[in-house]
């Protein structure tokens, strides 16, 4: 059994609507994916992502500034 067959079987088992015909299978996967995306953990995901991205970039900038500060300080000592 190839990778894609195993992946399809795994997805198929996790979905609520089961059908082996290709079109119906894709439709059932889409229905399950939409249901999963409506879950509580994905609500306001854009706002959560934006907040985390801002925090990450701010931390990266602060780290960069501290590295520059320590490099200059070491050169004066």
C-alpha cells in the first residue's frame, strides 16, 4: 500500500461520511474538513496568528538589538 493510499485510508477513517467512490470521497473529505475548521480551536485563528507573529517579530528584533549591543560593548572593553 503506497503512501497516498495509506493517507487516503487514514483520512477516510477519521471522517464522518464514508464513501469510496472518488467524487463522493472528496466531497465527504471537504465536508469533514469544513466541520473540523468550525471547531473552537480554529475560531479567531487569524487574530491569534497575527498576535503570535507580532510577538515573534518583536522578540527577534529585541534579540538582534541585544546582540548588537553586546558586540559593541565587548569591543570597548
